[in-house]
């Protein structure tokens, strides 16, 4: 049985990345301190370890999606985290989660809209 950090092989790379981004968005909206976890910290501090975990998780998922040609090749994990953090900050005071989900859907449309040659 896979651990929480290891997606099941039956899950598509797109679904795994999408689920991680949804979970991160929910966490970021609920914990207004998530922005501090993404700030640059001094080596050896506990926050630096947390920051590295947050930054590394979507990188592997995005790379796999890009290798399967389902996600834009020029996109970086840092880009994704900036989008999600921006959505979280701009919707943090909303009681309704619909605006955050709508904005995330727009970002996901851009992530998975792989340009075709000849366009």
C-alpha cells in the first residue's frame, strides 16, 4: 500500500498533480501562515526543511506530467506555487470556497493546455 506521499500508480499524473494543488490550496487558505513557510530561511532552521518539502512535492509531479506531455513544458513548480499562493491570499477571507475553486480551475486549464505545433 502506498504512503500518503507516494501516489498510487493507477492514478494519472494529471490527477495526482491536480489533487496535490487542491490540497495545498485548501491548506494555504486555512493556514494564513503558509506564506511564511515559503519565505527564504537560514540554513539549519526548521522552517527551511518545511519549505523544501513544500517546494519539492509539486516539482516531481509536474515533471512527470511534462514527461507525459500533458502539462506545459515551460511551467515550473515555483510558478504553480505562486499561482496557488496568490489564489489563497486573494480568497482567504471568503467564507465561500467557490471563488478559490474557480480560480484554481483557470490555472489548471492553463497548466494542461499543451500548445500544439502549427498554432
